[in-house]
């Protein structure tokens, strides 16, 4: 189902979409997930925010934003090579 969200999120042209990579049931599921997603404007407390957890669209966008933040962070810390033998 993430493939469907990825196509939607990236604004993929129909010629770029591999329609064999998902089923009609999965497409219907993502459609329903989109309609059950709370707007950030409607989230006023932690309990309401939790309503979006495990929503396939919310999780995709959240993970994409986290990856972007990590990749562009100026304060990266790398683990030291451990040559202890």
C-alpha cells in the first residue's frame, strides 16, 4: 500500500505507475485511509494525534519527513570504528 501512497505523494504520471504492483482492494483501503485522516488543524491534543497513528498515509509522510531531516541534518554523529580485538 505504500507504493500507492508513494505514487500519490510524488505526483507520478499515469505512465510511470506500475498498476500490477497493487490491487484494487489496496487502492480502496488507501482511499478510505485518506478520508479517515485527521487534519493537523484538527489535532488539539495527544489523543487526537494518536488517531492518525498507523494510518498508511500518515506513516508514509511522517517517515519521509524524518528521513529528509536526518539526511539534511548538520549535526550528524557517526559511530566510531571499533577495532577492538
